[in-house]
């Protein structure tokens, strides 16, 4: 959030105000947000690397895991990770 203000050439006073507002967020507020928005139903996991070196170990933990080849992966497109 702060970086976007710097990149957007916002005034220094606005940057200071933004930092202060971010620092004012309590750990309890972060926990509430995480509980509401980062549950298992909304969670997605990406593991990058040579699948042959770890896929067998992950399979018991993630039986529905989908392997996407590097040539087919486009993280800029949300539809590229949709199950076939």
C-alpha cells in the first residue's frame, strides 16, 4: 500500500498518514480479517519447483492437487488455475 503511494508520486504528508494508519491496525483486526477471508474454502496454494521431487510427498496431504506445467502457467490470468 505504501509503495503504491511512492510510485504514484503522492505528497510526503500523505505517505506519513498512510504509514500511521497501517501501523494503527491491531493484531486482533488482522486475525479477524484472516478468519473471515482466508479460510480453507478461499485458500489456494502454489508450490513451485520440480514436481517430480515433491509431488509424491504432497499427494497424501493434497489428493486433489493439480500440477500445472511451467509452459501453461500464467499467474496474471485468474482463469489459468481453474480446475479442468
